[in-house]
């Protein structure tokens, strides 16, 4: 049923054009207009509220539940989604209540990263299809378990790498894979922001509107700290993956796609927390490098506290080949010849709604392989963030073997997985 082009189709078709891709996206949306609605529960009302609005723009969606452990955010999300859809969703604090409802076919998780894989695994076990935001896991082992769960329970599991479904970026990547710049051997990605300090927090009592125990979920218990929730958990290893996992995952995904690579053979890292002296544990300035078989290399630069990034863009990736370069930005691509002359410059949409349509199409056709970012693809991209973070945290260059596993480094291997609060260990 899906009219979307996935990566396998890209590699097998050498005559794709922007017009064809755009027509395919429109046809997919039209094809689903009369379909039975997919009933969804959306969990996490920060990023999840915006994600829910994307879901509602996809034909054939009914959001039956919204969920958040913060009562204030839960109320805001319920109100926003009710107004947008004309149907007031049921609001719950514990997403496991939604898993018990047989009418719900799919779950969308936009939670703190330490919750992504454990929640998605529980949903698969409950027979639900899953849309999980990036990165799909807090550590490599969780990613492996999530892929295993999707296979065991035959679930459609999509990671939120929305550019995989953007017509304009799909067009640019098709040109790259067709050889527009010849043999491609190097990619340079980046993300640049102007984040402030998270300051110095204090341990204390959680606010009454927050279920802090459920917020921690699978993470080992720690006293509530005043400067962590709701966003700064990204910069604490117990819950987050730093800028590499937070925004770098998008560029890691494009790098693997454009270079045609799977797992790295060597990973190095440089950088640290340089801009502020505060509680942040993850680096704000970093350079991660990845070598792959076949003479291909990718570097990613994270600038959490500085702009602009390379090419004057806050986010992007440049692919270099024998005959020129291709730049993919937030919602555009630029093609240059070997002398740097601009040959094409095209902008479009980042692909959020189309990524949801692709997810729904795969559910209706019962065909996970039609997903533009099926969970194994998503995990391989998230793994690059994790390996870069492990190299940074240990100070070791990593050698990687089969499926990216770390070789001959006991200290680094301890970071392949994490400890859990007893009773919260994810199992397939």
C-alpha cells in the first residue's frame, strides 16, 4: 500500500526525480483518506504535543490518549490536541494504562531518552505498533533489545528520523546515491546552538504536579534535583545522551544513508564542557570521528553554545566526492561541482507529517519493511551517537567489530549497557 520510497528502493532506482517523489507522497496521503483511522496513544507532552499535531495532519488518525507524568503539561497537551482534532483525548499519567486498551493500535513515545527503548519494548509486548523519537535508545544494548522486540512480536516500529520522509531531502539523497558527485568518501555533519548554562542545582522535593518516581522509571533512583527537569536531563548521563544523541542522531542517520555504510570500525572523540562551569556532564563542544570499511569517514561537530555552524547553517551535513559536494540542511539540499560552484539549491519540508503517513501505511499494509526508518535502521544511526559518547567518556579510541561491538576495551564495554532500578529491567 505504501507509495513512499524507502532506502532500498532508492538504491535500486536510478531514475527517480523530485516530481516523482512529491507525487508519491501526495498519492500516499490520498490513498489513506478513506481508511479506518489508526487509534493512537501519545506519551510525553513536550515534544509529544508537536508530534501529536503532526499525527493529526496524517489522514486517518485518532488520538485516543495523551500521557505525561507532569499534570500541568498533561492538561496543556489534552487541551491543544482536543482543539486541533475536535475530539478530547483521555489524559493519563501512566502510559501502561494505554497498553491495556485493545482499541489502541499504535503508541508514539516522545519521552526523556532513558525511557525510549524500555517504553517501546513494553508496547511491542502489548501488541502495539510504535513510533519512537530519536535516539531510539539510551545505550546500545537497549537498541539491540528493541530491534529484537520488534522482530519477536512482529510490530511496525519507526524511529523519528523525519528527514527520511522529506521529499526534498529524499531527492537530494537520491542524486547523491545516483553519483551526482561521483564516489562519495567523506561526510561532515554538525549541530550548532546557543544553549545557556544549566547552573548548579539543589536536591529537594519534587513539585506536587510531577510524578517523579514514574519520571525516573527504569533509571536507578536519585533525589530530585532542581535543574534537571524538564529539559536539562539531556546533559546528565543517567537520563540523556548529550547533543550527540539529542540532535546529532539526525545527521548520523543521513551520514550512514549517504555514505552507504552500516557500522564503524574505529571511533574517536575530542571535546568537553567548555563554555560554562555548571552541573552539565555531557560535552558542549565535541568532534566525533568514524572510520568505515571501504575508505569512508564521517565526522560530527557538536557546538551547543556557539553559532553559526559550518555553511552558515545551524544543522547540516556535507558529503564530499570525486566530482563535488552535496550539502543537506534542515530542510534543503545544495549541490556543488568540484570547484564549489552551486549547481542546485532546493528547499522543502522537513518531512514530519510524511514520516507519520509512512508509519500508518506500514501498519495498514502490515509491512514493516516499507518504513523509511525501520527500527533497525534507526538503531544503527543511534549507535553512532552512543559510540562517540563512549569514546569521549573513556578517552579511548574504539575499535569496533561485528555489529559495532567494541573490541578489547573492558572499560568502554561497561558503557554498552546500563544499570536499572530493580524491577524495571527491559526484557523481550
